[in-house]
């Protein structure tokens, strides 16, 4: 079962693929409110940034989506992001991205490195934005992020109309020059009253990384051959454990 093929249960593409199910009952709503008052939700409360950007499917560069990353910084070299398809309250959790520094990236094997993408162009082009936060405030963070690498797995392909997370995850790539549809950028800019072109001009002074490892953005080296990455589910021998006494 590959991410690039038709998946049983896939519905025709629609603008807002609502998951099937009944509305929440009064009892469920009360439970939600009570739990929110009593539980700490510590991991969720560590999310300190909202980033809006774009991503492309590793097996189909014609498909690209607007993404909303809710970022938790674990330390100076590692961030983790819950990725949604919108910043509205009904947003669907469509995947996860891990972001690492260039220092950590260089410790990975070549096979692992080719699953990651660089962020330099995404940052300097103005595609990566922190909505409602002035660019001058986040500039130090952007300078650091320009030297990082990300690995983004999409688990729910809402852009094709899936009402549920169907099939295996899809590996996503960071935009490169001339790849993002202008209408997507225009729509995003209108929503947040920003100008991606103006942000690009403001970010000219952000230093380019001294070196971007060629194993990252691996598809760029093989795009002419039409080689990307798709995940397939295959039968495998299951390891069994001894029964409990």
C-alpha cells in the first residue's frame, strides 16, 4: 500500500473534509471541560510558537499544502512540531515535523539524512512566517532556523479529501525556488495581512548557511529521474514473546 496510489475508502476531494461521526454529547462536553480543569497537559503547554509555511509531498511534487506548525523547543538543537492543516479551532492534526541543528544532522547516516530537508530557502524566501509576530522579533530565531534540517511525516492527507487518516504516512519536503503555487501564497498573505515578497526583502541580511549537506533535499539530485520517496506497508515476520506465567 503506497502513499502515491489510490487508497480504499478515499473520498472525492473536497475543501473541508469533515471526519465522520456524531456531534459531541453534553456528557462528553462536560468531561472535556472537567478534564481540562484538572489535568496539567504539560507537553501541550510547552508549544510556544505558531509557524505557517508550505510543504510538498515527497512522492508527488504537484501536491502542495499550507501547514501550521505548533512548535515545542526541547533544547537549542532540537524542536518538535505538531502540524495542522489550519489554525482554526477545527484544525486537523495532519502530521509531525522534527527539526534538528546542522550539528546533529552531520552525525546521521547518509541513508537517514536523505529523509530530511533544509530550511534555508524556506526561511529566507519569506515562506516561513510566525503569524502576527513582527519579523524583527523572531529574526534571531530565523537566523538559527536557516541552518536547521527537518523531517516531516504527513499522516492525514486532507488535501485530497480524506475524511480519516488513511494509509501509511507520506514524507514531505520543504519548498524550493519557484515551487509553491502563487495562489497558495496569496491566500496565506491575505489571511495574515502580510507580504511574502516584503518579508523576503527584509530577510536578505539573514546569513546563508556556510554549507547545506547534499544528502538533505535528496529529491533535488534525482528529480530529473522522477525519483522521490513513498512509504509502503508490507507483511513482515512478527516477533513473538513468551506468554506470561
